[in-house]
């Protein structure tokens, strides 16, 4: 099974980017009533996540 050697760095970069974004926009939120996340054993993300 393939695992990217840069996966840990990518996760760290995304984590820092999200923290910085949320620190600058504290009132940012998602409309969870309109969010769509299908039941799946291989997809862990949202298909629709409006803000």
C-alpha cells in the first residue's frame, strides 16, 4: 500500500492554515443544516459544506 512520504508535513501545513484562518475570521461557520456527508466506508469528507 502506498503512503506518501510527505503526508505528515501536509497534515501539519493544513492544520496551521486552518488555525490561522479561524484566528483571523472568528465568526466563520458552516451551514450544517445544508451539509451533505454520504454514508461511506472509504470517503471521510463532505460532499457539500456550505458556509
